[in-house]
């Protein structure tokens, strides 16, 4: 669906090449800019024309929307392209799931590009339904929408020269594709070794030292601000220090957050911090085009007419958005129709009972996962548990709740652990969005509430849910158990209601459901829970609950 249009617009033209702004007439024919006529100094009252924003790394599935519907929301904020890693649906549905996403994206002018997922399953320590080896990855790299090998999360495998890992990297290099990285905490010689193995980007930096080490080694660093992981405040100095090696991304953006804003929010904050407008727009708009060789316009003659007109260069409110010369959004209203979708899914879990969550008390201390708001990185505490009638229980006074992961692909006993930092005083929340294998993850104050909320997810074949007393609320996710087939505004509103309900149960986290979804992501340290047990991401091995 690549319609093209013709037209002319008088604007204040923002030239990133010349680092200047002037009044101009931009002319385009059949979707491509034919001329930019310099008319004089910038003029008050005219809009400002800039290249469109690009999210350089996102998992579209985290917005619980299909690519076309994601685009209908993102365009309102001036985002006209994304580089998406579809490894969420790949873990559930394999290569067929990725093709499902590509086909949906082809039905919209929104410029959704994809990586070929490199780590499906993410680790051998969890149960997924999909698996992508070199043969499947090579198939995907020949698809026109695919622009990279997606984040190589198995960074220990890279450093250890694991043959399968290295073969995937070399395949991408042989075919001329960049390789995205994922290596939280790597610095110094290890960071250099990771880059030298062929990795070109990283979006997981959580300190300036780490980011600077990776940039010195030749890597592009993506400043991430998502719904759970927020690194902008720490990393924004890089925009001025090395604007040629920085991009902006959201990584994971929940639907209510997407309704409020996208990359435009980072641009607003960066300019307000005093960074050069031209450096900021380079990071937000054109660096991804350069790095991933994207067929997206830069506002130059001969380019596709992909552009955003903003009211001013402070708030960056998108008043008009063009793709291939066609006006696709105006004053916050998207002009594209919805794309219908027929769900695909796999869900074989059976309902659970409170006895399935029973943890016998041994008199020993236990390992507790500790959550930090705004971070995917957890820590580990060893604490004396609260017990009752020979069973370890939640301890609401110390904010120690029960966490479980239920295999969605086959009937198994739930894996159980304990977690601190969610703040729930009653009830439970659960989600079949559980990175990266998307089993069911739940946290709660008591086994009965946990069972109610998990069983609701199972009954609906996927969703995010909440249990409070005898009442249960759910946002169904019928597409692979991770996405909705409804419109983005409706999904965003439903998600916001659940998020607010979770906070009324006591959670002080800014994004309790997003945080919960990462408690099964084993590749981010320190302590996480898979459907097979408690896992230490530092040692990359299972550990006992008791110590």
C-alpha cells in the first residue's frame, strides 16, 4: 500500500545539512520532492517542516497492536517509521508469526521496517513455541522490509564465540546487514570484544560510562525511553558529545503511553535541556536512515516526501504528516483507515489451583527478586521468609509478594518465587505478555487471587488481567496472546484502566504491567523467573529459591 501524491507547501524549512532554518516552498511530484525553493528568512506564523521521527528500536507487539494500528497512533506524534524487532511474536508463532507482521505492515503506508530476530528462543532456559535458526533468519533477511539482524541478546555467547551465535552474525554480515546488540552493563575490554564480534548498536546502556565505552569502541548507542526502562535522563549528554553515533528509541511502549506521545517527547526534552536542535533532529530523524539504510526521506530533492510539519520547535506538535507525498495525519487526526486482521494464536495452558503455588517452608532463607522502578535490571536479596502452617507466604508488611510463571504451551506445574517492589496490598495482576517467551506471569498478595487472574488469562487465550476480591478485569489479547485486534485508542483506554486499577491495589510502580512483563526476561540481570525456575542472569544458570 504505497500510494504517492503531489503537492506544494510553503513552510519554515529546517535544513539539517546546512544547520539553518529559512522560508521555503517545498514541491513534490509522484511522492518525491522535486524542489526546495529558498524564499528568504523564516517567517512567524508558518509551520516548521522537519524530517519525520524514527523509533530506531521497538517491539511493536509491546504496544499490544499490530503494525498498521501502531502506525495509526504513532503518526499522530510525527513518527513515520520504526525499526521493529518482531521476536515477541516469533517466540510464540515462529517464522510464520514474523511473516504475519510483515504482511500486516504492507497494508499501510506507515514505514515499518523489521529485523530478523536473532535469539528465538531467547535462552535455552525457558519454554517458547518458536525457534529461528540460520535457515529461517536467512529467509527473513531477503524480505524487503527487513533491514538488520535484531538484537543479539545472547551476549555471553558472543563473548564466548558460541558457534551458533557467531554463525548468525556472520550470515548477516555476508548479506550486508547491520547487527543490533543487547548487552547491559558491558564496559571496557568486554564492550570492545562485543563490538569487534560485529555488533553495531546497543539500547541497553544504563550508565554514561558504559555508553561512552561502547561509542569509543565504534558502536551506535540508542537512548531508550520506554514504558518501563527509562534511560534518557542518564544518557542525554551523548546527544551533544557524539551526535553522529546516537539514535532514539522506545524499545517497549505500552498502548496508553503511545497515545500520549512517542519519539516527539524525547525531542522536546532534549531541546529543553539545551542540546542543539540540529543534533537532536539528527539523532531522532536521520541517523537511523543512515545506519539501517532505510528508504525514508530526509527532505532533500529526489527523496520521498516523508515529512512532518510542526507548530513550533519547542513543543514539536505535529500539525501535518506526509508519507510518499500523501497527507496521512492532520492536527492529531490520522487519515488512514484501520487494517482488518484475523488473529493467530497458540495457547495450551490449563487452569491452576492454589495448591499449585504452595512453597513448603524449610526454615531457610530465600532469594527475593527486587524491582527498581524505571529499570529492567533487578537485584537479589536473601531474606527470612514469612511462613504460615508450614508454607511460605507473601509478606505485605515487607512488600514481599508471590510471583509465578505458568507455561502456556503445555501443561506444567507453575514456577514460583518471591518478589519485592511491586507494592500490591491485595489482589493480583497477570499477563501473557511476558518477555520473551510469553508464558503467563503473575504477581499477587495471595494464591487465590493469583489463580483467579491467571485462569482468566487462560480462559481468554491471552490478555492482561487484574483480580481484586472476587472481581476480575481483563484486556483480551487474541493475537498470539500478546496483541489486540481492536483499535489503538480502545486498547490504550482499556490498558490505562487496568494500570490505574493495579495502582489502586497499592502498586507504586510507574508501569506495573510493563515491569511485570520483564520479570521472566532472563537475559537481563540479576534475578528473574522462567517457567522452569529461578534464574541468575549474572551466572546464566538456575539457582535454588532457598539459600
